[in-house]
C-alpha cells in the first residue's frame, strides 16, 4: 500500500502527498477522479508526488471528501485512461532563434555542437505542467547543462523557445517574460484550446528533442 | 445583435466571468473575476445568472457605448464621476444600481476610489465566444476573446436579455454588509502542508506585522511589501497551487497567487487566504495596508456561509 499524507489546501482543496516510492500514483489519482467526475469535483491535478483535489464545499463535507480520497489513494494503481506518450520535438538550435546558445556554450567550455548533442541525447520526463498553459517542466537534463536561471527574467521570450534552468528544460508555449536560458526554438504547438486536453504534454510523458536546420524550421513555421 | 463599444478602456479592463474549471492539468489557471462576489451581486441585481460575463475594470474606468437599449449595473468599488451622458441630459450612475443605458449615450467611469475593481455588468451578459468553457480573458496565453486587455475601438457582442427580467434594488442594510465585507484589510488564512518547514519567526512576521500591496501586483499575483518573511530552503519541486496561496520566495517578499497565477508553485507556501476573503483581497489597492490572521477550517466554512447569505439577501439566484 502506498504511503501518503492528506492535508488541507485552503478551504476548497485537499493535498495528497505520496512518498517517493509511489511514483506515478499522484497523477493516476488525479486522473481517476477526473474520469469518475463525482458531482463535488471541481478539478484534480498532480505533479510527480503531489495531487491536489479541488471540490465544491457546498456539495460535499470535508469529512466525506477526506474518506473518499483516503480510499482512492490507498487502492492499487488504476489503469489510467491516458497512456503516457512519447513525443519527438523538432527544434532549431540556431543563434538567430536562441540568444543564449552561443554565450552559454562558451560559459560551459564546450562548442555549440556539443551543447546541442547533449540536449538532444537525453530522454526527458514531464514532471508537471504550470507557469503558463501548456508549459511542461521536463526532468532529465544532463548534469553538464544544469545552469541557474537568469537572476532577472527577460521581458520577452518568443513563443516556442526551448529553455534550460536548474535541472530542467522546457518550451515556452506563449510569448512571455522568462528567466530560462534559451538554446533553441520549435514550431510545435504545445497548447491549443481546440484540442482535448488543450496541452500537448501530460505528466509522465516522455520527450526527446531533435535538431533540425534553420531551413526546416522556417518551412514548418510557414506551414502553420 | 447588440454591441458594447469601447471608446476608452481605462487602465486595465478585461472580460471576466466565473472562470474556467477543469483545465489545471493543462496548466490553465481558473481565472475569472478576481472579486467574484461583486460580479455575482451585479448579475443578480440584473436578474440574470451569477456568472454572466462582465467587464472587470481595474483602478481607472473608461468610456463605453451601446448599440441597443439595455440596462447596466456597476458592482464593486466606487468610481468617481460615473455618468451616462446623452445629447441633452446627464445622469449619475450609483454603484449597485441597475440603470438604463441607450444608444447615443456615453457611459463614463472615472478613477476608482475605495477599491481596486468594479464590474460593469450588462443585461444579458457579454456574449464573446466560450474558450475552454469560459469567456474570461487570460492575457498571458491570449485565452478568451479578445484574449487581452481591452483597447479603444473593441466591440463586444451582448446576449439578448430575458424579456421577463425584473431588476432588483439593493437594500441599504445589504449594501452596508457587502461593503464592509469587501473593505476587510485583515485576511484570514489557513496553514498548508509546507507550514511545518517555516520557523516561528515567519509566523511572527506574518501575523504581527502589517504589509502593503505592491504596485507590481496584477491578476497573476498580489505582491506584498513590508517585513521580510524568512523562507525555508527551496523545496524539492513545484506542486499544484490555487489562487489565494501565499508563496514566500527566497527574498522573503510574499506573493499571493491571483486568479491568473500559475497552476503550480515552486516556492514554499505556508498559508492560503480563505475563499471568503479573496474578494476583499481583490479590492485592495496598491499601497493599501493588509494584515493576516490565522483561522480554522470550521471558521472558514462559517464565513463562506455568511457570504452566501449576503448574496442571497440581494436576490434569489437565476438559473444559468
């Protein structure tokens, strides 16, 4: 039986934290709640080890929701309706699209080619979504590429920018301010309200980056 | 079709309704009216469903026109100099009061004085297209239509109001109850799981000192100036968080997540503001002082019921 801890998260949500051994249980709990859609459920969301269950206090007592979730959390892993997917993301590692590529490679004492090889060699796992709609925190960045984010965010990061910060990499789906080091750009759409779900990536998915030429990137960009 | 025309959008005006639930897993914030109590009251006074889309006007009003005769109701903060000007007449528009508004007239709303947000509710509601089940604007990802703060020249479609809708009046007693609730400067909070990582000094700072609302606050978060709250070392990874959660970044300046805030928080979060007090938080202006007070889940529940009683004293809800 997985070990977990349930606590209040304000007055209309409960937080369930699973221990490190129960990997995948938090997303699976959130998913099974969303699938069953009890009338009191407002939303259920998870990162790797923490699920948050948002409820309508007018439709359920806290004691009731507590025991429902305790039962669900202690049950064995459910077969998830959404199977973890593998995505290959074509990205253009070119300094005209990625302002930090060359300075970062120089700082790390490697060539841009070596930096690109490292970033494209790794297999990343979606740890959580947040920051912006469709933004996924990808774990699995090679240790040689782990660099702190900028102390002051850039006022404007282009949509599709691939960034790295700390032990993570990720793609900005929307133009926004941002403090990650930008090493590539992709034309893949990571968020579209017309899709169900609107985000391309889900927690637990696997992501790889594939280096494409500037010519290839412009062609995909033009087709969109 | 009837249209609301934006002549001058004020400082930061967006379309907001009750928000979009069920998409946090895609990183989509709930959004919706920051002061959802005022939105609901404005709509109830117009005898329409609580969460009809309205304009959320922040700090400075603006100028608006309509193409069909309609009724409007301002709900929330009081603005200076709110008038409807016709070709020959001009009349004042008090807050919480359904008021007829006709083509050829101009609704002018001056700066807000006793709060940060006022809702311009319109009979029938704003009828821009639903995006992910809501008309709310999330400017950060261009969600909603037009998906940004309004600009001069924008035209917003309006729904045709129910012909049998009879507007309501707010009694002086109910108005006083609502205004005193929205004027709160002491926000009640509940402890979160991360609280155990904070020192007693953090609690002393949070509960014994006064903070002020920073000029940098917006719909993504309310930033607080004032005493620094010692933050524990950074926790492992980010995790889901709801609007109202107080985050403490390493520099010790608290940020209260707003309706458009990120759906996950990477900083330690010791407390969350209770749902009943979020409308009052949304009404605090830059440089307003605020304080925190620790409460219990039972008390939070009683406060939620008290707010519901206030709302039901306005009028019975209309089915959506």
